[in-house]
């Protein structure tokens, strides 16, 4: 049994061996005495480990108080006197508190309630939304209209062979110039087709046609009915 305990103490997984000064004579053991007696060095080590395990209860109580301040909504597992305190329970408490601290850091970057309220009120004024229930539908409508406008502008930029970074002013100005050119060209074509007559004479003829055509159309319909 002593050999098994000795192998456990010297195992790399074992805690660092530190003799507590409160244990009388433990720090005065010499190598000669250890070699002569063989296992006397085990006693102060095991006592020291026992004290460390006992102090886990105090650490648990301190962490419980700290946890009640940081995460009061977490129900901590009650300490079973028969089982004692487990290191994994303490690690779980510490991880829970660290996670809460990280969440608080992230939430601290969020705007406060007054700022959010001001943003919503400003949106209602800009887009004429009278109630909070209408905010989300209007947001969706604005998003949809914005997407349609963006697609239309992008298509115009491609049709007009403009750069994708061109502003709306440039797009509208280019479309206006094209319309002006087209209108001028149409006027020229109309004059070429209709001959040298002035536009006023053409208008007069169209007005005469509008006066005659309805009566002629009625006569034609009656004739078709008779036939």
C-alpha cells in the first residue's frame, strides 16, 4: 500500500509537493532520514493534500457568494456534505461567471433604451408611421422599394454603359439627354414623312378628320348591319 501511495505522489499528474510549515518537523526531513525510513515523507504530503481538499469547501463558499452577485438567476448545485466539493463543480461555477462577464462586455456596446426609442421615433417621423405596429411593415416596404430602385439604377447604368459607381444625378442627366436627342430626331422624321407642310395645317386636317370620321363610322356600321 505504501509503495502504491509513493508511486502516486511521484506521478507527473500529482500536484507539486510543498511541505507546509505548520506541520511540525515536516520541513526538517533530510534525505538521509527519508532514505533510512523509506516512507516517512509520505505523511506530510498526504496531510498537505488533505488540507488542500478541505479548503475546497471554503473556496466553494466564496465562489457561491461571488456567483450570487454576478449570476443570481443560476441555481447552484447544493453542496453534499457526504460527497464533498468536486473541482469540476468549482470550474463550472467559474466558467459560468466568466461567460456572464463576456456577455456583459458585449451588451455594454449596445445602445440604451432611450437611444433605441429615439431611433424608432425618428423612423416614424421620416416615413409617416403613426403606431409602433406599423414600424415593421413600413421597414419591409422601404427595404423592398430600395431593392427595386437599386436594381433599376443598376440596369440603367448597364444600358447606358455607365460606371457602377455613377451617381443617380449622372444617370438621370444621361437619360434626359437621350430623351432630348430622341425627341429632336422624331420631329425631324415627322417633318420628312409629312412633307414641307407646317404643323398647324396638319393639326387642322386631323381636326377635320375627327369631325368627319365618327359620322362615317356610324354610316358604315348601319350599312354592315343591313347587309
